[in-house]
C-alpha cells in the first residue's frame, strides 16, 4: 500500500472537534474518540500540495469557482458513479446542512411536513424543526441484521402537507447502499404525491466491494427533475473543515430558487481553500481513495471478527458504505438508557449515542472506524474489558 494509514497522527491541540472537544461534548478528556465523522488520516498528498502552493502565494482575498472546479465535479461523478451531469446543474453551499436549510426554507411553508427515515443523521430533524416544519418519521425496518425501507408506512403517512423527503443515500448511520429497486419504489411514491426528494449523498464515494452507489437522480429524467442531490469532497477526502459542497439541481426553476435563497442568506461566497482542495481531490485523489477504502475494509473485517469472537453481546450491523459502524448493544445487559454511559465511563470509548438518531436508535451506538488499526484495536480491547467486568459482577 502506497499510503501509510497505520501512522498515528497527534491531532490534540489543533482545535480538532473529534479529539479536543471531548471534555465539552462528553465530560471526559481521556476517552478514545470514535465519534464525529472525519478521518484520522492525512488528506491525499495532491490536496495538501495544492493547498501548500496556494498558501505560499500569500494573498487570500475574495474568490470565485472557476470552470475547472465544476469540470472536476462533472468528471468525478461520471467516472465514479456513471451519472452524466451538466455543469450548469451545479449549485453550491458551504455544507450539506446549509443547503438543506435553504431547500426547506424555499420549497415548503411554516407548518408543512418533511419526511426522514430514522434512525438517521440527527441534524436533519433539528434543522427541520428549527425552520418551523413538522418532522414525519418513516422508520427503517431491521430484519435479520439489515435495514430496509418501509414503503407501506411511508404511503400511510403522506398527506397534502408533506412537501419534502430527505433521503440519506448511502445511509448514515446504518450503512445501507440503497438498490435501484428500492430507490425506484421510493421515487415513484414521492413523484405520485408531488414530494421533493432531497438526496444527501455525501458518503457516496466510500462504498465497500460488492455494492454500488446509485445516485437517486440518475435513475431517470423524471427522478432528476423531482430531486436535489447533495455531495461534497468532505467525507471522501477528509476535508470537512474546508466547508464546500456541491448541490446538483437539474430542474432549472428549482435551481434558480435555491441560488436566490443561498444568496439571500449571504452564504454563497466560496472558501478559497475549499475550492482548491475540492478540485485537487476530484482530479487527483482517486488512487488515495481506493487505498483508504481497502484499509477501511480491513478495519471493518477486524472489528466484525473481534466482536464475534470476544464481545458477542454486541451485534455489528454490517455497513455497505461509510466508515461509520452501527452497533446493536441491546443484548449487552445494560439498561438501554445507560449504554452510552457504560461505553464512556467503563470502556472509556467515546461514540455517538444511538438515541440521537431517533427513537429507533435507542440501544445502539455509532462507531467511527476511520483511524489507524492500532487505535481501533485499543478501543475494542477496552470495550471487551468493560463487558467482561460487567458479566463477572
């Protein structure tokens, strides 16, 4: 392997949320941080070199998005996901959540309903509620260790006040890569009921072998015309702090409305370094990404085997995508409302609490495995020791 992902890089005292914010977020400072979704790996060397050259220029004034940046996005989406997009379809936002706020504000009214499929990325619910819209939960169904969509429940909950469905594709935290049949069924229901599909595809580039990401809008022109797709280099290339995302809107009318909303909120100006990093990543970061995915697959295999052999009380929901692993801790022998405290205070491992992803997440934990294997092994060993003490008490 060309890149050394086993290297442990000290992120302490770099204003790093994952490592330096432990005390504020969890009330401890000595736990192993396996929570917020970024990687403990250096970004691709071509990204670092492009940023280095821009830093050395020494002037960091106002910037714009050059044609080469948009061309890099178009080429990447075509090459990686076999979806041919027009450059003019691309709008922009500092991040996917900022885009979601603008979309909800622009395409629904106060009191309208927005559907999410729980357990799901928790800021979705917070964003919807903060804008005065009602959250409608269409819970996923866990069957034989795998989550599926509940289409009957979805149709039963649709009325004239439902305006938007937020699709997480691939899904965070359960790791599903939705199939074409699943996406087609979902899209047909939404189009029939005049519901805008906002497809958050920020994790689309980290997909494990045997699975294939299908952009929702790539299924048909009708799907493209009834959806907005959000992607970003942030999760893929570990550049989340550079605040740049790509919002793909084939529908010209909707694209104009979205751009007006972004401009009215004064969040349309690009980050100089985000543009530089994004273009370099999409143009030259593919070899690095392939090796990251291979390393993550090794981490995942190690984790699955470790839990099966040493901590069978915890069941791994096998992810098809993302570097986030959804752990079913309901057989741990700890009250569900105490599982997060057990992991933190007894195992000294800081993970995302399952309940923040919705009621359907109670009894689960989300673990970030995008780290050197030595750190992953240490965290698993600490969990094993804590569970052993629990069982012997």
